[in-house]
C-alpha cells in the first residue's frame, strides 16, 4: 500500500503553485464586471484550492519518505503551519498540527535507525500518539500546542498531563522538565515497572535531544538527564539547608556508603570506583557572599546523569524526593512554572 502511494505522488513546488494563482485582473473582474468574469474567478479559486491540497500532499510525501534530515525538518516546519482548508474546499479528514510533531520525531528516529517509540492512532480521540514498549500499559504521549505560538509544543503524557519536554521549531530549542520527568518516571512508573524499562525510555528521550542537536543545531537543555561530566545541576533552592546535607550523611551510611567532606566543604559521595556525586557551594570558588549549591556527577566516561543516580540508588532517590522543594533540579522558567 505504501508503494502504491509512492507511485501516485504528485510533486509541486511553491513556484509552480504561484504560477497557477489568478491574476489581480481576474479577481477584480469577479467583483466589478461580468458574469463571465465572476465565473472565471470562481473557477480559478477552485484550481488554487486544489493546487493547495496537492502541494500539501507533496510536503506530506517528504515528511513520510525523505531520507534527508534537512528536507524532513523543512517539511515538518511547513506542515505545522499549513492552512489546508479554505472557503472553497474543506478536507474533512486531516492530521492536526500536534500530529505532525509526532510524525517528525518518528521519522527523525528512523533516519538514525533508532525508532524505539511506536506511532499509534486513536479513533476515539482522533489523534496520533506515541507508545513506548514496556511502559505502554501505563501511559502514552502526545504533543500539546503552545498557546500563542504556532511553532512550539509540549511533549505530554496524556493520562497524567505531565510535560516531559518543550520543542520549538522556530527557536530551535528543546527544554526538558525535571519535575515531570521525576514525577512520572521515578515516582509513578517506578512503582509498577522495572528500572530497565524506565532506563530504555530515558535513552529514547536522550536520543531525541541528541539528534535534534546534531542534525539541526538545536539548543538542548537535557536538565537532569544530561550525562556529561561537565553538567551542572542547579537546585531549586541554591541556599541548601545544612540539615538536608546532614540527612544525606545519615542515609548514605544506612545505604552502605560514606559521605565525605572535601577541602572546600563540598559533600562527596563515592558510589563505585568510577562514579562520584558532589554537592558543592559555587560561592566558594566564585568568591561570592551568597551560597549557590549545585550537584555534579562524574563517572569518567560521561555516561551517568543525575537521573541515572536517582534511578539506581534507592537511598539517594528517597533523600531527593523527601527534600524535593530544595533539591529539585531547576528547569527553564520561561517554559515551565
């Protein structure tokens, strides 16, 4: 069936469609002159409407078949803003703008041979959605359009409403939301699912961000998913109470680890031979008067993010969730409240 569709595709360029548009003279005659002029203008409007639909199929063909990342992105940008209907021709069955975001992500993953997420269709809700193997019985994912912007959308778990990341095609940015990532994956899902399933979903999210960054130069804030050793996890309360650090000393000991104090009064937790978690007050190295506590993770290979630590070590996760008001990794306030 896909092959038949490919064979029947009609290709139109924007220049070809522009050449088919009626001249101002014809439009003017429709308003002020003869019946013949009005009929000519009406007929031309029908042609324009049909050509508009044909050009839409050309863009959709690119979106679902192209092997070129730049062509894929250009088609997606145009489709999310495309006006298919007009007063002369209405198409009763259409994909929504939100659907085109989902299709684009699937195609991007496909180009990188990493299509882990499954694109499904809901007849009841008349929408496309993402389903991830291993967690598909617990939730599914859609895009919600940003209010007031045609180029931005939020990747959202439909049942809970938790927003995992924000994507904007005009600004070329991706912003991950630590609050929803933690609430959905480390609280709700971890009660029912094995850590391996959640780890697989994390890899999927990381791949999306990486491909957008590598292929299109997107500015991606991975937040607590960032595995780079240079990552700095800024806290919701940079003036971290000493009682919170004291609590980690106790919980680390109960978990069979020892929290040490460094030369600059930082708290150092050696989790294994390679992985070290450090809580450090940047004000000491920056020589400022106001405390600014951050978290760093160093594993030598830039493979372990703060999210991985929370997923793997129960005592750290409990400490983090117990003190979430202070320890929550700060997300971009321009896009998440």
